């Protein structure tokens, strides 16, 4: 399988070496450290974990899919969470989301091709007094307008240069 060839297993070997006699209770720390090493959990890496720990793949996937922190796809560097709650809706979040989608060329549930941003929406960010509000990673942007979106997103791209 080509994907196997593309994934360097040295990262997972290093993680597994920290667990000389791995038990099922080590599975979550192993998955956490593996995800830190790769940014997500590639299939060949999951297979390697199963081979070494002798924990069946189905069990490992069962655990990994239970926790939202684990991802099986490469993740974008920054996650944008737009609030779709009532307060934000009333204050015009739709225009903000449209502006983000236009600026990035993606829709909810998608990442930009350069894996810089992932766009998501949530029911309420719990900061309705900031409506309309979005979060980028752990940073809130409140009383947001469509006009400010471009500058905010560009500031993240500029950080990289
Ligand atoms: S409705 Fe948007 S933060 Fe609560």
C-alpha cells in the first residue's frame, strides 16, 4: 500500500519505546503521544500500535473514535469555530460565516488545501454577550463583522512568514 510507504514509522516506534510492556490502560497515552508526533493518527501507525501492543485494531479504533481529541485525517493548523446560536444568529453571524467561506474558499467541515484552517460551526460558544462570535483555536473574536474577517485571517497567515 502506498500510504504505508509514505508514513515514517520512526515516530510511533519512539512513542512505543516509552511503554516497554504496554497494557490496555496505556492506550490513551500512546494515542495522545502518537497524535502529537504525527498531528493525527495515520492508519499504518494504528496498525503498528496494534501489532506491538497486541490490542486488536477494532478496540483501538473504538477508543480513538470515542474521544474527539483524536483525528484520523491530517488536521489543519488552526480551527475556526463559528457560533450558530440564537444570539449570534440575531446579531448577523451568517454574514461573518459567508465572509470566512469566501475568504478561505472552503465550507463548514472543510480544511484549506494548505491545512492552515479548518472551519467548523457550533451550537453556542457560551459567550453570547460577545455575539456574533467566533473562536480561532482558543482565541475569541467577538462583535465580529464580515469586514474584519479578512484582516483576522491574514494575521494568522502572516504569523507563518
Ligand atoms: S449564541 Fe453565540 S455564543 Fe452563544
